[in-house]
C-alpha cells in the first residue's frame, strides 16, 4: 500500500492511508494515536445519529459530511485493529461483500424471491444458519443490548414472531396493550410494581406498532417533535395574552394546549 499524499481529490483507497498517518507513533496526531476501540465507541454512535438527523432534515450535503465522519470512525477502528495484528479495512470490505452475496441468493444464485417478505425470510434463515442459531431464544438473545429500547423491543418481537409466537392480528395486540394499561393503573394504586408494569405497557405498545405497521422509534421521535412545536406555540400564545404559565390553572393550560393544536393544524394545512 502506498503512502498518503496530498491530492486535489481523494478516493476510498486514501482513507486507510490517512489513518495510518494520523496514528503514526512518531509523527501522528496526539489525539488519534492514543485512541482505542473503547475510547471512540461513543463517537461512532453520535456520528450515526448525526447522519440520521441529516436524513430526517432532507439535507443531502450534510448527510455526505456525516457519512464521511462515520467512515472515518470505521477506518480508525480498522487501523487500531490492524496495528494489533487483526483485521484491516480491506478485510472488513471482503467480509461485507461475501455476506451480501450469501444473503442474496435470489440475486447471485438460483433462489426465487418474488417479494420483500420472501427476501426477509431468506435473510433471516441464512443469518441463523451462519450463526448456528438452532432456537428462537438464541436468535432473540443475539439482538444487541446496546440498541435503544424501542428498537430492541421491536427486533425481539419480530424474531419471536418468526418462530410463530405472535398475535393473530392487531386486535389481539391492542387488547393486550389495554390489559397492560389496566395492570399499570392497579400498580399505581398500590397493587403491583409500577416500574415493571410501565415497561410492559411500552413493550405492548411496540407490539401494536408492528401490526400497524410502524417504526416505534420513529413514531416516538415524531411525537416528541410534535410536542415541542405545540409547546412553543403555547408559550407564544401565553406571552401574547399576558398569561403567566407558572401561575395558570389547569383549565387555562388546557385551553392554551387546545389552541396550539388548532394553530399547528392550520400551519400544516397551509403547507399542503
């Protein structure tokens, strides 16, 4: 592999070269050459979320930059491992390409997959075979614990459903959610553990999301954004009306909230 040199335009081949330069014990960057897998673990998570933010905002120029930051993190992990005699970026690329070929037999082989559902079934079966997972429990336990809870819940439920352990329809999922809400109410009143029952309610809500179908993580994210926008409107209305929100009673606050919902709806209609 050639040494890194300054150019007017770079390619993927230059990425591992610049990482080696940054990690050089003698001439490298004081920060880069001291990093470990553990020290930059959080960086990879944060860069991923920043890329997701760019996607949500429809900002392709920012997305290009954030994907570059993710690639930098990947390259740094690979260089750290290469220095220890482990894998390098080329081996990561090799493993990825082999996985894609093996898991797409309908593209690179003779298997027929007529729709997305068939593709996903094949993917799941091949993945379980690769990891020698003989039971549903093994597949479920393989879902990373580091996932955000909603994402992990949805994946756990999906893998359980793959074994046949699932509701027949959304009505059954919703009935279970209502039952869990009742149990939470009872626990709050002193008959049970509210913390545990709250978890059951959230887990059941994710089950309903699967049947909609909807991404529960994205649904909650959008609910947060909607609340923030409505709260901003509430504050604006209160300020214009001379209302001190800290001293306002519940009836006043409810009226402000109702007005904010109406205003937000009018704004969304104007966009259409």
